[in-house]
C-alpha cells in the first residue's frame, strides 16, 4: 500500500507507522513538488492513500499535492486537514471515486477560541481594566453567562465541542441545522428556515456551518436586521457566510454590538480593510484552530483512520457526495 504524505509528517509518525507493520510504502512530497522514497526521487509513484496534513499549508505544497491526487490511477482514500469540504478540489476528488475524510482535530481549539472571546466580551473585562487604570473605584455590571441565550448555525464536530464547553455554564443553546434531530447538548434544534425568527432572542450568535450554495451570504441584511441589539456575532466557519457590507451597517445599529471574526471573504485580509480599525470588531487571521495540541490530534486521527482503512472498518469523518453537491 503506497501512501503519499509530507516529509514533516513522515518524520513525526515514522515509528508509529513502522509499528503498524505490513506492506506500507511511504513516499513523500519534496519542496519542489517531486515525489521521493527514502530521500530519492522517483517517477513512478501512484499512491493508494493520501495524507493532506497541516504542514503542507504553510509550505505552499497543497496545489502540487492535490495535483498528484488527481493525476493518480490507484487513489482510494484521502485524509484531509480541513473540517469542511467547500474547496472545489474536494468535489473533484470524490467524483474521481476517492474516499475523503475530514478532520476533527481543530474542533477543540476552535471551541476554546469561541468560548474565550465570548466570555471576555460578555464579562466586561476591558471596561474593568479601564476603570483600574483610571483608579476609578466603581462596579461594572454585566450579563451573566448562565442567563445568556446562544444561537449556533451548524452543528458538526466544531459546534459539538463548543456546546460541550458551554453546557457547564448553564446557558441556553439553540442549534440551527438542516437535519432536525434531538441533541442532548442543546435546549432545542430548529430548521434553517427558522433562523431569522430566532435571532431577536440570541445574545450570542455563532456561525459554525459549512459554506454551500445555500449558506453563502446567509448573514445578510435580513439576518442583521433581526439580531438582538447588544448581541455578539462570532464567525469561525467561512467568510463567505457573511455579507460584509450588511455586517458593517448592523454594527452601526448595535445589531450586533460586537463581532469576533476569524474568517473573511478575502484572505489574507487586505491592509486597507475596514475591519482592522473598527472599534466593535475583533480580527484574527484564520487562526482559531492554532492550539498547541492540533498537530498531535491530526496525526492520531490519520493513524486511526489508516488502521480502520486497512481493517475494512468505517472511517472517522468520511464526507458524502451530497456534501460536495454530487
């Protein structure tokens, strides 16, 4: 079984791959896009398995890696670094008959990111600090987290991890998603058609859904017009979910009063983008997943799925044709 991965990924998991035994033929992609086996370039690679790991992203090797996936004739399974499948290349991969598995490794740090920003804004820590700096002995009232109402659009691995962290605070959570089924971590589950009617009651709105033809621009004029004044918007999904002009207009009306944005329509965010200096916006550079446990979880997920693949067991996080519009 030939497996294509990055050189960095191979170095991290070499011992664990060896412990799996069997006929694993590990080939790696070099900085110039060539394929190597044990450091020597080869020209007859045709992998069955592909591990699209996180370290390929900063190295700029993803296009070359995906090119090898699409040109191959023996490909059967691709483990992705991404939680979503909105990149058009994934549709091509699945259409080619290659199984695609998504990553849940980033869900814990993204959930922590959401909770950290939400808690720091629901509790007026910045205003308390200003009072300290001014030596102003005064109380700063705040809205209790346990009395807050949350609305989450989407409930995959990331949404589930957010809900798990929110539950001990006693906050009320409504989940909006396509498939309606009871969810122990949420007070209620509602269909997407109910989204606008639910917004006026939500103190915190979290966008955690996939970007599809149906969800593109879902946070538009009607969405922001329905938001509760003084509420908080957090987007850790995709920038394309938000009509950025409508958001700007909403901020002027305090609908929402604050926005935490990790993703944008254009990335990297241009230097002259209005978000940078807006007093009601927190900008982060698509790094809500950048926890120090991410690489370890990603490696463990691939190795577990590799074990399952070889054993003929169901793979964790397998994407279905419907998710990419097939």
